[in-house]
């Protein structure tokens, strides 16, 4: 311990005692502030931070117990040592109950006091470390609702942090269930627009004609059912964020209209002769390969560039397996609460299954698997028997190892290997054929045989 850095506050209305304690502690290398006026001490406590506080209980002005209470509020991590006169042990006990670190009865040996001070300091450093570590863990492994410590997720957090206070449009791509909507919300709620609305529209879920009137709004009489004026969702998102989910499902005619909104920053409701200014940040999301849709003429290239001023690609869960235990823990805590269960964790064997499985449905699939396991579990922990069969079979063990143990024929091994590769690439048969070194026809034939 390098005492010279540590600061001790001594409060005692007996100036001689103050002097004595200061001399001893300074002799040990502490930096000491000693005050014989407890009122003054209370003021100093609000302004300065100490590593240890030593205070008498019985004083004129503010009493030791009140000072203790104040210290508990302004410096909860600083240990307080109480000095009490012989015969007032009850008040010392009361002080301990209120959170004092320790007490010492007058008269005492200086060695005795020094020992307590040093122990108190160690205790404080330990507590401070715990708080610091906890903060570090929270900030590194979690960002808003997003969980993940993998380098690729850390990059996503960094990017969100950097773009939140801008109004640039963002395109988020990634397989189904990778957290695109969560990222969109994190961008909105982390940035300057957070007080304004976040309006989410799923372009795949709303029929074409409805989507147009929902987004742009309409004037009374614009069409048969338009009985009154209606404000469009783009206006609802004014000064906030418009989240267009599954943007590739937007019909080409609407894509053209959206492009005009983004370029002109104004909206013309259906049946209206005027356009009205609007200020929105557009965040869009897609789980499809937008480039190939552009090539097929199903998505406008000019709109694409307007939407992806910033692009965020969310990696599939199988490419960041180190996040699985953390996500598992997060979902266990959540479903314990929701389902009023008390599952403590995942058995080693079950965790191995989760780590080896390919997760074609990504985080959403993991979420469902954990929910199901918590519902089914009859033991305190999640066991392989609580997991779906396909997760266990696939994640169970090394394929070659199992083949050896169960004496597989080449055909059996081939069949399982093909299945594994297929799940690995999320069911994409062309990609699987490429990995397997087969042409697509042969792959189809082999799949049919199995
Ligand atoms: N990093 C993460 N941390 C915690 N929960 C996550 C994470 N990623 C996804 N989830 C959870 O997984 C589920 C799916 O996430 P979300 O709806 O954001 O995915 P998506 O990419 O929009 O999927 P889809 O393409 O199918 O719409 C949600 O319940 C979400 O809370
Ligand atoms: Mg989504």
C-alpha cells in the first residue's frame, strides 16, 4: 500500500485528539485533514473526497451519527471509523448498523487505530474495483438493449455511437433475427432525435395501396374511403426517425415517391395539391441481398445510395459464437422473470450444444430455444433434454468423432456432412454446393436420396 496518496479526514471536537491523530497518520504517510468543528467537516465532505473518515461520536454541533449519515450519501464508498468514549458502546453499535466501517473505544493504542485504518482502506479499494469492473463489463458487453462482446458487435456499438448524433440515413442489413430492429432503436434513442418519435413501418406486412396512404397520408376525398384528412407516418416521424423495415418489399412506384421525399425533404399527401416540408432520418433494414435485387431491376439503385449513407451489416450469430453464453444468460434472466421460474444457468453439456449449433434463425432462434428450455426445465439448470432435438444432434459433438464411434458408412457421413454445411450457410443451396465441390444438380440429387 502506498499510503502517501491516501486522504484521511479526522473530525473530533477535542483539538488535542485531532493533533495527536494527525501526527500519527502523517507519520505513516497519509495526507490528513483534521477538523475540530463538525459543522465545518460536513461542508468539506460535500466538496472533497476522502479515502477514510475518522470521527468522534459525541461532539458539539453536528453529531457523529449525523455526519456518518451524510457521508453515506455523498461518499458511499468511503469507510467511516467511529471513535467512542468508554461506556457509550450502544451508540457505537448503532453507528455500525448505519454503515460505519468499524469503531474504536477511547482510550486506544495508536497501533490499534492504524490497523483499522489500513484495513478500511483495503476494503475501500476493493469496493472501488468492483464498481469499476462492473461498469466496464456493462459498457463493453452491452449497448442499449444489445448484448454481445464479440469484436464485430463492438464495432457495431462504436458505429452507432458515432452516427447517433448525425441525421444521416442508415441501411441495416443482416440475416433474419440478427437484431436489425434493436440496432435501429439504439441509433434513435442514443441520438439527438430521441425526444421525437421513432415510427416503424414494416413494408412487407402492409399491402401496396395501403402502404402508400399510410406513409404519405391523404386529403379527404382522395379516394372513396378517405372520409377525413389523414396525416401520413412520414409526418408522424417529423424531427424523429422513420424506420422502414424490409425496405426491399416496397413496390417500385413507392420507391420513386420515397426518393422524392428524401431528396426534396417534403411530402405530398394523396389528393393534395401542396407539398409540406418534413425532417426525418430514415433508417431502413433488409435481410435480403439488395445488390442482386438492384441487378434484377426490383430495387432502385438511386434510392439505395440515398438510404445507405451509412451501412451497418449485422453478422450472423454463427460468426460470433462467443456471444452465445452472454445472450443465453440474458435470456435466462429475462424468461425467469417473465415465466416466474428460477433456472440458475446452462449445464456444460447443453452449453456445448448451443455453441456448436449453426443458428440459422440467429438471436431470435436462440431466444426461442431458451424460452422453451426454461418452460420445460424440471431441474435447476438447462440440460440437453430441454433443448430441441435438432439443436442437440447438430451441436452434440464433432461429426467425424461421432462417425468413428458409431461406425458410419461413407454414405451416412456424406449425408450428415451435407446437412451440416446446408445449415451453416442458412439453407443457401448454391453456396452449399460450392463448399461441397458439387454442382447444384448433384447436390439436389443427393438431397433427394437422403
Ligand atoms: N444483440 C442482441 N442482444 C439481445 N437481444 C437481441 C440481440 N439481437 C437480437 N435480439 C433479440 O432477437 C430478436 C430478433 O431481433 P430483431 O427483431 O431486432 O431482428 P431482425 O434482424 O429485425 O429480424 P428480422 O429480419 O426477422 O426482422 C428480438 O427479440 C431481439 O430482442
Ligand atoms: Mg426485423
